[in-house]
């Protein structure tokens, strides 16, 4: 399948893709994405709905006792490392970036807990950039559609950015996330609803 065929089919299946992590500011999005590692967006939204009522700025987290934050994000899993990363990133945002999340990809990567996926999401969603974040869904879908043959998210990102037009990257990222989340699922993919089922070697139709 070529890029145009994939884009046209995704447009039909996922018309209005958007980030499902609830947030009001770039900082809230950053915290939510850090919490979303190996955790569902649904669970993260439940946690941040309460968390952001009283804590929603970098200054709120920079001096927060780690144990307190761990209690509040416990159900997201890996709460020790996530709390440590959020507090450290908040301190950096306050001390190095005047309390504002940097809108530069390389600067985002200098924050604790921020890898390429997180930085790409923040750049695309919060700042309207052209970025292609690769999470488990995008990696799985890219392999199943034959775009890549790799388990390396960075190599997958490079190939996707070469395969698709730059001005479509951000939209395609969320189309592939939602397609992988609700149709091309890891277990029991819903192949009957998939427009790729005739070409896909994994099709059960």
C-alpha cells in the first residue's frame, strides 16, 4: 500500500482524530503524557481530573514532596519514576524556562521523563507542530501495514516521516493511535471494520 492509499483509508475510518488526554495548557498535557506511559488515557484522565484541580502549574509541582505526588498518581502505575520525572521537569521549567513549557523539540528532550514520543506529542498538540509521535499503537499499526519492519520506535519514526508528507504527520499520528486503539487492536483486531483488510497479511476477514 502506498502513502496516499493509507491516508485516504484512515480519513474514512478516523475522520476527526484528536488527543484523548484531557488538558487545558501545554504543561497539563506534558504531565498527562508522562503519566500515560504504559497506562490508558482513560485512567490518566481520571487521575488528572482530580490532580489538576489543585495542582496545574510547574510551580505547584516543583516543590511538592514526591511521596504526596506518588499518592495522587498511584493508579497510573510506575508512580515512583513518574512522580520523580514530573517534579524534576517542573523544576527545570521553572528555573530554566521561566515557568513555561518550551516550544522547541530539542529543549523538551532535556526535561526529565521526556523522550521523543512525549516531545513529539507536546509539539504537535500543544504547539501545532508537524511531528510524528510513535507509541505502541503507531508502532504496531506501522508494522502490520507493512510500512516498517522494526520494533524500534525511533527507526519507525524516521521511516514514517519519510513515507508521509510532513504537513500530515500530526494528523496521521493520532489517526494511527486511534486506529490501533479501537480497530487494529493488539489482541483480537476488529478486521471487519478495517478498510485495509484485503491487503493486510494479519487480516482475519
